[in-house]
C-alpha cells in the first residue's frame, strides 16, 4: 500500500486566525482557495507570499498589483518650468490620491523609467542640464531614491524598457539624437553599457515590453516616425524594424499587456492625437487602431494593471 503524505491544511480564515510560523520547507495549504505557501522557519503565515509559478513571477515584473508610482516631471509654462524630485505612490486596490513617499536625487523631467520586481528606476533626464544618473527606490518601503550608477552619456527623452533582470534606455537626445540601446543590471548597482542600436537616432519615442523583447515605437528622428522596432532581452543585439504604428507620432505613451504592445495619444504637428493602437508580441506586424482616448493628448502617461 502506498504511503499517504498530508500537508498542514485549513481554510484561509483558519490560517489567518492562527498565523503560525511554518518550518523551513514546510507546506501549508488553504483548502478553500487551493493556494499554498512554503515556510522558511522564521516568517509568520500572514507575511509569507503564496507560491507562484514562473509565469506569474514574469507577469508581476510588468504588471503591478499593489501600487502605481509617478516620479520626476515638469509643471508650469514651457518658459518657466518647475521640475519635480517627488516620488508619488497611489493604490491599485483603493481609489485615493497619491502620497509623497520620497525624493529623487534631483528634480528633473524627460527621464526614462524602468521597473524590476522590487524597485523603481529613473534614468537620465534634464535638470535642466542633461544628466546620466541611474537611481532607484524600493517598493517595499517608502524611501528616497539612491544613485546606483550612470548611463553611458548625459541624455534625456529616451524610452525605458525592462526585462526581469535588466533595465534599458533606448534612443534619446544627448545631444545630438542617439540610437544607442543601454542596459543596466537590477541585481547589482552598476553603470549602463552599450548593448546595441536602434535602427535610427530617435528621441521622444516610447517603450513597451514583452517577456522576451523590448520595443520602441514612434518618436522624432528628426521628422516624426511611425516605426515599431524590437530588440531581444536574451542577447545583446541591435533592434529590427518589425512594423508600423497607424500614425507617425511622438510624445505618445506606451503600455504592455501580456500579449500586445500599445501606443496612445501623442503629437504630430500641428495636432495632438487620440488614437489607441496595438501590435502583437507573437508576430511582427503593423499596429491596428483599436479605439480612441476621450481627448487628443500630447505626452500622456501610460500604466498597466
């Protein structure tokens, strides 16, 4: 007769009420939800995370479940911009105003943003002098950002992309405009390195991410362009042209779902745009128009959930 192995078990409410500390490697199962946790010998049940598959961990790197953040930026008229160093946080689970949770190392705008599973990053930007600083702030605690490295040159208006292990800044204005793809590690605080080139020198484009590739779309090259280009995360390589947006646009916003990249809004002289368009991550193809914003907007901000 085969032996039967039973793990510790109970309903979610029973686990919460008891809040035990599981031994290292011990499994606790919620009988009503099907979820389970692994103990480490020191952390109470309520502070342990549920077991997640590799696919779920990857998704968490690109889609938040707790908070959104906004950092840097400019306010006021173009002739009298005031730059911000504030890191703001707002909840995904309750509808409420953002709160001030820390400061960047300098007030700036036109920086690129990157996201690891544990930290937010801000790279480059204008103070108004262009800078090359890479800084990070933690998601686990409300703290100021720290300077953790440098981009290879002072730059603003680049596009940000993120894999699970690296942050990227592609294109931008140095001056002049640049086509460089820069990469920096999330595991260690270090300077960025040049790992490839976009197909053109471009500023004010936006980034999207699949689990395997970084994407750059639109921008000013000079002249506003509609090119969608991608570069791989697995190897350091140049970008390739994989399709076109429906419009030539700059100062648009980029977002990513698990299977598609999106661009919305932006500017094409003399008009602002309201188009929402998407392109596939699974095949190289042009974007399609899938809807409209309520307003035609230049320089909107994109988030995903």
